């Protein structure tokens, strides 16, 4: 059970980082 939670947290963090990266790139492209 704990392993599943750890994996779930890992996936959520990974997706969040990717989303923030994409958002930052789009913001930079839009700003310029």
C-alpha cells in the first residue's frame, strides 16, 4: 500500500514539474 502511495506521489510530482516547465516555456514564448 505504501509503495503505491509513493509511486502515486512520484507521478504527481513528475507531472507537476512537466506542467510547470511547459507553462514557463509557453509564457516565455508569449512574452517575447
